[in-house]
C-alpha cells in the first residue's frame, strides 16, 4: 500500500502494483494490497482507527484461515478473497472492531468485484 498525504485533505491511497493486463478478467488478482490501502485511508486519511483495525484484522483472519490467491500458492479467486475480507470487516468477526456505517457500502461493493 502507498499513501500521498498532504495538508489539504485525506490524500491518495492505493495499492502499488501494475494493472496486470495479462490476468485481467480472470479473477486471479490478489486484492489484499487494495484492502490494506483502504485501511491506511481509514486510519490516516479519515481518522477512523477502529475501522482500519477491523479491515486489517479481517485480512489477518483470512490469511490465518489459509485463504490464499494463486500468487500466494492457493486457489482462492479475487472475489473469494474480497468476500472473506469484507465479511470479516462487516460482521464483527474480527473482534471488537467493526467497519463503520459510512464505509459499509464501499466494502460490500469491493467484495463483489472479480
């Protein structure tokens, strides 16, 4: 994940990798950097510490449970990984941290792309 933060706003947060045109549309891209970039945005751009922790915990939980995309030696699709992270962030399965209502729609949307 990468961030460009200035004085005038929340900044720009993005996963730092190429667009991977060779795997576009195949559902095999790893979305973890995107979710961790979103956590950075929540924490450093929007001041939402507990929500950022919820996303990070959901990423940790998915990995702890053995979910891996192909680049990490697994078989999970982009959508599988996205749904697992979004569900963990939204459900409260990540402990006391839960994603805020204002970000709920964004994470539900993120879980649907492939």
